[in-house]
């Protein structure tokens, strides 16, 4: 049976839906009410990834897993830390354009924006709920004999680059709201606590 053709913009919904299922982003699961469809090659959604550390690499693997079924192409990658830069090239088999400067990636004209939420197609967004649970050491290992890289790898431990929990964790919660809505929030409520796991 031939499936109906959909435009690139209509297809973005299916792209987000597929990514949401693999990345376990609950706030995108509301879009998962339509199956993926066959698309023309010319209607492929081209994606650029800025930041290819642990989370970026996880995203790359998940996007590659749905690349064919959802007509996605990872067109560009960017990281200014050489090991992450090289790893991203390896993951994408050298097919994506690689950049050290994110501004060069953003200058690519045929990279598509997945602005489904901002466009209002899901309706009026009345609230955004974000959370973060963390209980581990923030210090990351530095390659042996490369102590000069400590400020690049463990930048969040230096006062010159970080202002503590508010900028390192809470900023991400606020940032996603600003990005999605392209606006500043009218009000913000934050709650937190110390959660202990009882060992038996």
C-alpha cells in the first residue's frame, strides 16, 4: 500500500516523534500520534548537532537509528574539543560536515529547524516543567600528561567559567523555556530537596 506524501514541514512532526521515543523526552511524546511515512529524498530533514560530548553522542546514535525510517540526515556536527570532534566524525562515518566553530555550522543554509512547538502547531503552551536529578562527581578525567586540558574538560569547576548550581543546572531548565517560546518567562517556580535511597 502506498502511503500519502507529506511536505517537509508536516514531516517534522514525525521526526520529532521518532526522536522523542528514543531519547525518552516526555514533553515530546504528545506528538507521537501519527506513524512515520515514506518520504521523497528531496524532502529529507537535514540536522546539525552542536556539542558532541556524551549527550551529543547519545543523540547522534539515536538519530542514526531512525535515519532511514524518518528520512533524516545528520548533515553537520560541531565540537571544539578534539576527542569529541573526532568521535562525532567516527559515529557519522565521516558523512557529516565537521566544524570546530558552531557559528560556521549555523551559517549552513540548508539545515532545517525543528520549530514545531514555537510555530504554535501544538496549541498554546501554558507551562513548562523541567527537572534534574544528579548525585555524582562533577570532575571528569583528564588524559594522562594533559593537565593543560583541565580547564577545557572541567570548566564548570572554575569560577572564571561557572557560577555554581544556578548556572550549571537551573540555567538549562530556564533556557529550554526561553528557546521553545522565544520569549522570557513571566514567572518561575523552583523546588528542590535532598533525596536519599534507602539501602536494604
